[in-house]
């Protein structure tokens, strides 16, 4: 079963925050275990830039900071949940450079890749 949602109708959040959050998960597919379900930081940035290119006006610096903060929040929350799941033995530990923890590490290692 597949569901498609019009997120503008489902959530009350600023557009830049929604773009930043979505940039962290837009490739997610946990059904196919043969591939990494999360986008890289570069793919997340490209998503946000592509989104912005279809808007009537470019994001302001403040809107970019909001998008980046929303992306970081989503990644940090995912890393926290992943850490908890690994600690509880609910999922196998793929290591600190994979999944949400790897994405959070990548953001910390190269801030130029952040949104």
C-alpha cells in the first residue's frame, strides 16, 4: 500500500522548515534493504536548491537558516532514535558512519555541505 500526502494540507509549518525537514527524508525507502534509504547531505542540499528554483522568490538568508535548522533537527532526531534502537537491540548496528548517525556525522565534518 502506498500513500501520497499533500504536506501543505497535513502540517502547519513554515515553508523553509518544511523544505529542510523534507530534504532529510525525501529518498527514504525502508522497504528496500539493499540501499541506503537516506539522502546524503549533498543530495539534501540539491533537493532544497531545486525546490527553491521553482518558487516565485529565492529564499532569504533567514529562510535558508530555518531550512538548515529543520534539516539538522530531523537528522539529529533520527540519529537519537537510531542510537536508542541499536542500544535496545531492535536493529543491527551498521556503524557510526551509516544511517542517521552517519548523516549527522557528515553534517558535523563538513558544514559546507549543510543546507
